C-alpha cells in the first residue's frame, strides 16, 4: 500500500470501528511479528482458501 502498511491500516480501522474483526494475510510477515497488533487472525501466504474461510467464520462468530 502506498501510504501505510497493514499494521497502520489495522490501527486506523480499530479506532474507527473498535468491534470490527481484522484478519492479517501476508507473505512477508510471520505470525510472531503481528503480536500486539490486535488482529483477530493471521495466515501466511500462500494460503488455502479453506483455511481462510474458517478463519473468517471463526472471527465473525467471536464478534457476534
């Protein structure tokens, strides 16, 4: 992203929408690097669509 990275975007979204679950998907960052950034889930690329779907369903169920 030209103006901010995913961490900055997540912070902005959490400020505006505190209950919004935010999922991280990256081919550059590893799971231990997202700790403390308040993501609802994380997958490394390449990922399986089934894993992504399960992560989305789980995040939505926790927020409901």
